[in-house]
């Protein structure tokens, strides 16, 4: 857990079925919502998951504000 904002450095990702960094989670959410292009994803494994956008939108971290 980092001391700056009291959030963990990684969270459990339902898409990857394992840990994902807060940064990669945030990027994935922004791509899911159309704010960024898929080319910014550092975790390209996300795109291989069937219905990844629906699963991302259903995640408990999807609406989490990090700041």
C-alpha cells in the first residue's frame, strides 16, 4: 500500500483473474469508456477476454475514484 493516497498499489482484476496495478486498472476503465484508445493499454491481455467491456463495467473498482 502506498502512503500517498492510502490505496493499494494493486487490486484484484476480474478480467485477468489476478492482480493489476491501479494505473493499469485506470487505463483499462478509460479505454472501456472510450476516453482513450486501446493502444494505451499496458495489459493487452484484457482485450483477449470475451465481453471484457461488460465485465469491466461490472467490476466493483470500475467507478472508484483514486484521487
